[in-house]
C-alpha cells in the first residue's frame, strides 16, 4: 500500500531492521475498514499478487459532519506476484455501477444503481468518526467486488488535506505537470495580493463564474516544484485543465502526485534522525490503514524492492469520456468493455499483458 511504499522507501533504508520498522509503522493510524470483505485470516499471506484499495477523501476544514462524505478518488494499487513493481488503476468517481444493499447498524441502504462515489456516502450515513469510515469503506469495497470480482487484500483512506503536512516536512514536491491547470480555489487579489478564491462555485461543485479582480493560480505544463499549499490545490483541480480531461485529469494528477511524493522522499536523503520521525508522523496522520491481517512491517519488507520508476499508472476508458445522462442521477461515466478487461486483468494478475496490448492507456508521470 502507499503507506508501506513510503515506509519502504524511507524507513527501510534508514532503519534496516524489523525492530525499528515496527516502531516506525506504529505512527500509521490502523483501523479495520474492509468489514466482511476482508480476506479470511487462514488465507492471509504477504506472498503472491496483492491488490490494495486506496480511497481519497477531500474533506474541507470545518466541514459539517452531518453532510455525506463521497469518495473523491478510488485507486486500485495492484502488486504482481513477483513484487517487482506495481500498477495504479483509478476508477472514475462518476462510474455508473450497482451498489449492493447494506446495513451499517444505523441506517439501511436498499441497494441500487448510482455513481460509485455514492457508495462511501451511503455506507457512512448516520455514523461519525471511525464508524463512518468503516461503513463507507466497507460498502465501497463490496461495490468494487461486485463490479470487478476483486477482493482487496488491504485498504487505506488517504486524506489529501493531510498530505500538506508531508510536503511541509519535505519542503516541496517536484513533478512533471502534463497539462496547464488553472485553479478554481486559489488566486490572488489584483489590488492587495492576498490569497482569495477566483471563482464562485455552486453547491453541486460546478462553476458559477469568475470573480473580478482576482487572478487564479495557474500551474503550467512542464517540470514544477510545488509548495505544500500548491500541491494540495493542484491535486483537487478538474474543471480548468487545458486538455479538457476533467475528472480523468484529476485522477491522473493524483496518481502522479502520489508517485512523485514517494520519489521525492527517496531522493531527499532522509537519513537524518531529526527529519525522519517528522515525516513518519506526517504520513501516519495522512492515512488510515487496514493491513488486511498482515503486519505493516511485513508489507514494508515485501515491497522494499519497488521504487518510484516501478510504479505504472493506467487510465480507465483510455482517459476519454464515455458518459451518459441517467434519470435521477445526472451525467455518469460508463466503463467501456476495455476498462472492464483492465479490471479483470487486475483480478487475474495479468496487468502486464494488458499494458503490452494497450500501451496508450499508460499515463506519463
């Protein structure tokens, strides 16, 4: 999982022993998220092909806890049986899927067809705190299992707000920006220079219009080093991308950012005992992990040979829209037959064969 990859890149090289790795992994928040979708304990092993469900939440500061939280990004991290590399496959959050019935102990969801990011919201309804995370994650995992046949071996909730703390420790994160991206959230007042919103946004997240006298932040195509606030802003953008890739662009950028973050950690030479604890603490605050019954230290040792260049990011629907308007749901994304083939290849550990047959589905990062 991403936490294990981060620790493998930083902790394993520095600590070098299972004892110190055990201490390092204690900083990661652990919780059972997978519910009854967990692999039975007697079948749990760190060996063989593994698929981890990563769910990104883009919660806002002071967000009303009574409001439903929908998953902002859904990524399958697939590790082939040889553990020599990994694939990141994003599921569009607007994918139109069947969500199974579910009772979280507080509210029952009767089941139905909707956008996949609604699964987390329906699973967490009426709950708060850890229970809400478990309910939402469990229903999402059940939905993905029904769609793909994949039973996640582990899972993690990633708080993109928390990644700012990780970048704070690093000072910056450098990566390639593949398309010029204009921020709808951050800009500067032309008169005062103060940071302020450049656009008015409707309750449904769509743009209402530009605010006069405010110049938005623009992240231009090319190599760029992001400050902590810029990094968080960049991975949230989907509306004003120069290539008009919309939510696929955000998927791509979040994948690329995770990969760049790992690379920057490894390249920063974190062999300093004064910097490493702060990094591990920041990572721990960023993620809530269900290790699937395999201790995190074992995950770290199993994945220690994977480096950033071994992470391959793949586009569903080849990064193009395949949408339809669904009564009562609105515009939703329909997964193509080839996308379903990609997901089957994750289940059968044949993603390398899929990539050879569909090279354009691999994103540059």
